[in-house]
């Protein structure tokens, strides 16, 4: 379980990124975070794996106080949490399979990591992850020959290859066309349903959030203004989240 207890984040320039956040996310939930640009969506997501440190309150994941982790303990903790970015973060000159296998590098002996020699079980696991997101046939294709949607699927397969308990996604479909965005969201939903991996994602497409997520969290000016089932989101909720600008880029 992910538990935010009165969590705050103040940046060095004095900007308040998060303000008194109280949330709990249970294992296996699919949660979409919505809000205007600058509302604190990315900050919220990135505190969970400590890409961003909180300044107030307490944040725990399965009972572990995230702020107390250092060094090897922090690296081990992060292995349990996959992260998907809008920009894919792939090595474009490498093959799809090579990109997915990078998820296994932290678990390799140094000599294997240096030489890029992976155990057969890691290769089979990477191929299985590619199959799960529907691009197994692209395993030996260079990433720079793929479409944006295919690249995001490679990023998702790479995350699956590390066997995460939680997947965080920071605007994963913002750069994709509407048809491809739905295909990628289908992948997230299927993985959540079949593997019971917790999915927590930021998304500026409200329609996709309501269609795919079980639960929606609305953020405005660093504060939670809505937390409930997707089917409870109505115009009043959207007005509270977007200030009458529902449908604006978030």
C-alpha cells in the first residue's frame, strides 16, 4: 500500500508543489491523477520512488518510510517500482530487446553488465514482456525504426521485465495520437488486471482517465480536491479540478 500522510513538497525557490496530501493506494488499484499543468501531478507521482523528496509529512510504501532510504536500500526499493515517461527514455540505436534487457542490468554480476551478456532466463523474460504488450515481432528491430506508440510499449515491456509491484506513469500517452493512446492505455489496463500490478498515472486526457481508471484523484494547486471512483466524476468535480477549464491541457 502507498500511504501519503500530510505530505508536502516545497521547492528551493519557494514554490509549493504539494500541500497536505493525504492519500492511500491499495495493491492492484488503477489510479489516474488529473489536473492542470503545474497542479502537482508529476510531483505527486515522483515522490513515490523518491525521484523527488518530500519536505513535510510521511510517505510509506508497504510500511517502508521512503524518506529514510539511502544507498543500496533505496536502489533495492526502486527495483520494485517501474517508471514510464512521456519521452520513452529508450536507447534509440539499440534493438528493442536490448532496451528491455536493460531492466535486468542492476541484478547482474559486474562482468555480465559490462559485456552485455544476459542469462537465458532474462532474455526469455524480456521476450515474454514484449509479447504481453504485443510487439514481440519487433524484438530485433532498432528502436529508432518504431512509431511513438511502439516505443512506449517497449518502455512498458522494459518496466515489466523488472517485475515491479507498482508502475508509475508520467503522462505516458501525451505524445501519442488518439488511436495509439487508447492502445497503450489498453496495455496498462490489461497489465493491471492480469498481473495485479498497481498503476498510478498522470494523464491530461480526462476522457481516458474516466474510461480506464478505477479511481480518479484530482489535484489543484498542490492539493487533492477530488478522490473517488471514476463514475463519480461529474461537471462539478471537473470545475473543482480545472477551475472551469475542463478539457484544457493538463
